[in-house]
C-alpha cells in the first residue's frame, strides 16, 4: 500500500563525513488511493520514501530503520548546492516534511537456504541496515555478510554500531585511500585496503549466496559485472542505484 502524509523530525546526529542521520515520527498518514480505513503505516525493508522540500522538489530516500521500529530513519549525505541538502542541514527538531510511499522492489527474498551478502558504499548502507536488522529479528536468521566501503574511516556511516546489528553478520570494511589502524575496530570486523570489489574478487562464493547491492551507479555496475564473472546467477543479484 502507498501512503501520503507528514513526517515530524525528532532527532539529528552526525554519522559520517558530511553525513547525518535524521529520525522521524509519523505525524499523520493515509492511503494515497482512497480505500478502507488503514490504522497502521507499513513498509518492507529495502524500500524508500519520497519527501517534499519545495513545491516542485521531491527526493527519494531509502529507509534505514527496520519496519519493526516505530520511527523512520534516513541517512543523508550533504550535496553542495543541493536544494534538499540545504533544507536538511537547516532543519530543526519539530519540522515537518510531506511524504509519499513506500516505493521500491529492492526487497529480501524468502529463500530459507540463501546466504545473504550486502554490498554498499556511502549512504547506500541505509536499506542494507534495514534488511540486516529485519533478518536478525527472525527466529532462524540466515547467515549474513556486509561488504561496506569508503575512502577512509570517516566515510563509514554507523561505524560504531555495525558490529551489533546481528550475531549472524560477518563484516568487512574496504578503504580505498587510507586504512585505519586495525586495533581501532572490534575483532569481529575485517578491514582491508581497496574497494569492496576486492572482497568480491578474492572470495569463493557459495552459489546459494544472494547479493544485495546499493550505492553509486559505478560501484553497483562493477560489483554486478564481477559477480557475473564469478558465475553468480542473475536471479541471485538485487541492486538499487543511488545517483
């Protein structure tokens, strides 16, 4: 079901370089198409909402929080000269934003035998976070791997909390420019110099692995191409491109 309504800003925090996390509550909502009364808002992990910033400016943002939480969370990177970025960075607690959604088909499969591999850069971690936390709530959560990359440590959103997302989650962080000291990370986190495609290339992947990829278009295409070279079936590859 698609809704429209208003979000109220409850909190803001810095989460990476030029990146903030914005947490909202639902002020009001109703189905976009008139139908029977709906008492609760719902979305699936991996979906996004479209927010209105001016009369003509709407922007799409993946939801970083899992559906089980009452709040809606977004991870936003500042874009120089961007209309939405200016409004985000000037926003105050209590400000409201019209929205429509949820939208999108970047969704977790129901295959109980799948091993889930999440690949992301920058704010592309948003829908992956929602998926990982959602999978973790299941009685028998599937094995999960997160391959997350940036230029250096300051590019990694949710750095402090990533190791706590799930005991079923293996985490590898790739740094393309400057690798931080290994002792600055928990033992459960593997770090390396290079892009996340390095992790894809160096490992042997089970053919039951499903890949969920989100980030800039070049990264997504590079990972998809490399997975093809690894003979990963196309039906096991899911992605969302950020422009």
